[in-house]
C-alpha cells in the first residue's frame, strides 16, 4: 500500500506533519494493507492559513482497492490531524462495508 500526502489550497505541511499523517493513515488501514494498491490523502485549508474558521481544515482520502473502484471520503474539522484521524476512520468503515458486501 503506497500512501501519498498532498497539501493543497492554503495548506502548508512540514515533512514531520506529512510523516505523521502517513503513519496515522497506515496504522488505521493496516488490516487492508494487502488489498489496497494506494491511498491518497489530500489536505487543504478552506479559509487559507492566515484566517481561522470553524471546520476549515479539510481532509479527503481516496483508497484504491485492487481491482475495484476507489473509495473516497471527506471530513472538515478545526485542525489537520483531527481531520486526518476522522477521515481515516471513515474510509476504514467504507472499506469494511465494501469488502463485506463482496464476501457475502
């Protein structure tokens, strides 16, 4: 499973933050490591870094299961790590649902 973190619109991430985000996503999706070809994590700041607002940090995770359509989920919160954690949990549930339907 290859994980790629991309900072977009107003988001400026240090190498340490990128590593931390990758670790959170990898840990959360570990049980499906062999079934996922890649995971892309998109981080953005809806209001730009200079302005602060409620739920202005956005995380979108797109997981690509081998041989299946990608699963994408999105979360808005007040900080990046909170957004990544919530989004990783949400994509995990989506994958559980997708794989569960295939197995039944």
